[in-house]
C-alpha cells in the first residue's frame, strides 16, 4: 500500500535545493519516490503510510532550513504574502544600504578612501565602532535567508553553497575584514535574488501559456438563442458556445455553425491561419479571426489540448537532461573538494613557514567563496527550462531535457510514409475514359458504385465527383465483392468497380488497357477500374501526394548532418519506390508490418546510435518506443498520440524537424558555454587567490557575475531564435 502527499517548498529555486531535499527526505524510512516540479516549487512524495507520514516528512524538510506547506493549502491561498513577495529583495536592499552606511561612516571619520577600503588584518588603524555596527547589520540582513540553511547543512555534515558562504563570512569577521565580510554577504544575497528571479522568469513563461486560454466563454442558450458569459471551467462537455471575431476559443470543440479562419499558432506553431467550418476541430487558446463560430464543447477545461501541453511541459523539467545529471554529480564531489582545498591553502603553507597565518587564512577564505557551485549548478536547468518552453511555443512538445539534448545529436531519422511524408489523404490524380465514355460519365459511374463505401479510395472518388458538380444516382441490385470491388445496376445495365485483379477476372481487359494500368501502378498510384460486361469503361488513378516542401525539409536535415534518412511503409514496393524517389530519402523499406518497422528501427539504432522515428504516434507506437527519440506528428487534439511519443509536433508541418534540431543544438551550445565559463572563471580565481592577487569581494563579485552571465545566456533561448 502506498500514499502520496504534495508540498509547496517556498525556498526551492534551483537544483541545489532539489539535491538537498533528495538527500534529506529521500533517506526517510518509508519514502518510496520523490518528484520535483521546480517551476511550481512542488514536491510530491510517494510513501509507505505504515512507516512514515506527512508530519514526519514536513519535519525532515524543516531540517534542511526550508518550509513545507501542504499543496491543498496553497491552492486555497492563491495570493502570496507581502513577506513572500518582498522579503528577499527587501533584505538584500537593506543589506546594501547598511554596507554603504558602514563604508561612508568610515570614510567620513577617517577622511581616507584607502582607509575605508582597507580595514582588516593588513590595515594600520582601528575600524570605527559605528562602521562595525553598520557592517554587522549588513551581514545579518544579507544572510537572513542563508544562515538557517547553512546551519541545517552543518548539522547534517553535508556542506552546500550556503555553508561555504557562511564560513567565509565568519572567517572574514574573525580576522577583522568587516568590509569584505559585509560585501560578500550582500553580493551573495543579490546573487541568490537573481537566481530566484531567473527561475521566476522561466516560471512566468510557462504561466503565460495558461493565459492563452480565456477564463470566460459565451454559452448559447438553446431556447432563447442568446449567448451569456460564464467561466470556462464550468462549461460542460456537449455545450454549444459562440466565438466572435478576435476572441480566443475557450475550450476544445467541434464547429457546428459558421465559418472563419483560426490562428492556431499557440497550439501548433502554424504561422498561417486555418479555415474552419462545420465539422472541423478547434482548440482552446487559438484565435478566431474573421467570422462568428458556433462550436460544441468536446473537452472540459482541465483536459483541453492546451491544458495537456502545459501539464507535460511542467512535468518535462523533472526528466533531467544528461548534462544536468553530469553537472549535479560533479557538484556533489566538487563542493567537499573545494572545502578541502581551502583548508589546505589556509593551513599547509604557514605550517611550512611559507608566510603568516592570517595571509594564508585569508586566501583560503577566498577559495571558499569562489568555490561556491551556484553558477555551475544553475548553468543547465535554466537553459533546459527555457529550451522546453520555447519549443512548446513553437508547436513542439518535448517531454524532457534528455530528449531536447538528444534531438541535436541525431544520426538517422526514420519516417513513416502515410501521413508523415505524404498528406495522408489519397486524391484522384487522373481520370482516363475508355471505350467511348467521357470523364464525367466515368466519375458518375464510379461515384455511384462507391456511394456507400468508407474505403479511402472510395472517399477520394466521391470528393472528385463532388468537386466537379456531378450528381450521383442510386445503383440497384448493389453488392460488394469483398477484397475485390463492387457492382450494381445503373440505368438498367450492370457496372462494376474494383482493382486491376478484378478487371482481369472479368475477362474484358485488353492488352493496351493492361499496359496502361501497369504503368500507373509502377508510378506509385493505385488503379481503380470501372467497366461493364462488355468492356472497361475507364481507369482512375489515385495517390497520396507528397507534403508540400517535404523534399526541401529532407535536404535541410541532410545539410544539418543527419547521416541517413529512411522511409518505412506498409505500402507496396511500387508506391514506396515512387514516393521515396520524389521525397529524396536515402533508402526505403516497403511492405512492412508494425513488427517489421520495430526491427528496422532497432537495426538502425544498432548501426548508427541516435535514431529518431517520426510517425503518427498511435499506429507507429511500437517503432516510436524502440527509437532513441520517438516523434509523433500532427497530434493536436490527440491525447493518445501525445502520450505515445517523446516529442510531439502539434501540426503537420515537417519544417518543425530541422527547427527542432537547430533549437536543440543551440540549447546544447548555451549549456556548454555556461559550464565552460563557470569552471574557467573559478579556475582563474583559484590561481589568483593562491598568488594573493584576489580578494574576498572580488571573488564573490566574480561568482555573482558568472551566475548573472549564465542566467542571461540561458534566457536568450526564450526568444525562440535558432542562431
């Protein structure tokens, strides 16, 4: 038996806090699993109720210096308190003002800038008491949010960045470096404030998705025909809504009246508005442009496509990217190593008479400060959150940082044919009338015989007949010849419709007609023959056309370094060969059953490593599952398809694939830049500290600068560019 409880952790703003909670709460007896939602500061704990409970879990969280609030209480208290909103920036500002007061009072009393700047173990004068009081106040206010967690870290014998800063400040005060101690505390408070802000910025970018869907909807009263406004979350499935021009569609539904164009960019990333009429699907958050629409609600507010996207983007952050995991593992050993290095620098040189104790103790404190892993730890998660959010805004739903990273390293892309490379809807390509019949008569005969069939080829014939304004008559004595075709009496004569095989069986096929049918089939088209008992009346060729721009997209993928593009299809060899030639893929495999597609993808993974499978997300689910990355295409509105893949393209726009690869590579570049800069700066300052050329405040300023740089570098990903 298991139970689950959710907490809101107000202090949880970066991976450092997540790691602390993992170590502390994860070791509580009875805890089975932890799930972190950093964006919403939510911790979900699955536990054995016979061994632990919510109260014990709250105590373990409190031991870290953080506060846990039951999630249900958070929902009731939607507005944060003034302290929650302004406490952190307020204390940082007060610390800065007191720091300035300490420096100014020292400057006024001694009249020397150098005296005010140098007032520690190397100074030749005593620091004024009023300045000490100011500096002490600056230290207390700056460390207000740091000290409790540093104390908790010390109690657990697990050093973190809060403990590193606190030890450095205490050491600076001990040797009389009041200015530097206050400066370190203030700058560290500002660094934490900026980190807090950066995660908040990413959080707001996710919440902006929520604002896409309007809170109110116009409900149509079936009796009076009038519309009245009411909250969207209270609208039941089946209700009829009215959406005016310029308004957002409030819920997912089906158009029942009116026509308009709808901007679907918030959901699918499509830049061109899509025409909508009766029977078409519309999604919450999309924008009705130029006509009044009536729609029947098909999903309640909590289950719309937009709500599903938001939920999955939030959950995606818990699926950490490989680089994030590597940085986390590195930081786990890095922090204790920096403490040992600082101790070695502070103790070993004086023991061997290489200088005075205070000098080397000061240098050891500088090492402690620059050893803070903050910039390193936040270098990856902020980039991943920004990358995932931008992808969602561009109609690509990525279910975790691991897939965002992998997309940039793909060596091979396998694509399903029908519905992926092709439009997925067969259309009549050519109508060839024979034996004295004309095209209109042939389409009338074919449409009448296919009037009751739901086969894709039959629907294509009926669409062509309708587009040419042909009225279909009724066939008498109609019967279906299973697997071959159908026949019926039209105008007192028996006509049949069916495949090339049926035409041969009827015994009316001539040599030229046979040759013509084979030529059409060799070009990748399906051939439908229409005839009577005397002759073949004509041939209709039908094919699923290649998507517009598909060949250009595949060329882009090759230029991006994808080594092999493979088409997988269950269609016959002739059709597969024709589509493959037109699309420009490197190779194709035809007449595949679902299990054959799985084997094909497994073989590609074994040969090339990182392989993406692009399909419809439902029929191709087994192949998607065995690929390194499964990509479902054109799945807006399909929960099953969204669940089936690692990455979901919300529209049927193939150009999203090269965009995805470029975006992934840009995200990887940003992450690598952040890590290289953070580590490079620390190594530089460690060397400067050892040589005595770096001070405490310089170290914390450099660390804060590194944090700022990696934050703003990461947030560049939110602009949606690819360069």
